[in-house]
C-alpha cells in the first residue's frame, strides 16, 4: 500500500471539545488523530456541498429561474389539507 504524505496541523480547541474527542477515542478504540481527520473531512465535504448549492442557487437567480414566495406559501399551506397542491415549478 502506498504511503500517504501527511502534514501536521495545529489548532487550539476548547478543553471541553478536546475532552470529548478523548472520550470518543476511547469508545471507538481509535486515535485522536483518526477522529479529527474524520471530522475535518466530513466538515469540508459539507462545506463544499453547501458552496456548490449556493452557487447553483445564485445561478438560478441570475437566470430568473425562481419561484415567487406567494406560490410557495400557497403550496405549503395546502400540505396540511385534504387536497394538497402539487409543488410549484
């Protein structure tokens, strides 16, 4: 298996958060480094997806591909009734 190059990152975290990482490390029988790598990777994935969705939404606004608030409100209000409306398009 190829050796992955790594680099040390240092961050100051609140003591309570560090203690939670330590507790999880014991519970999962994993190193603190493994837990931090998993958490950082998941957070970066989440932020990249958030950024992608934001850019997509802004592009929709730029092309006027939007649904007005009133249409959404009418649809949302219908969801609790016996005859809910189709989502606006």
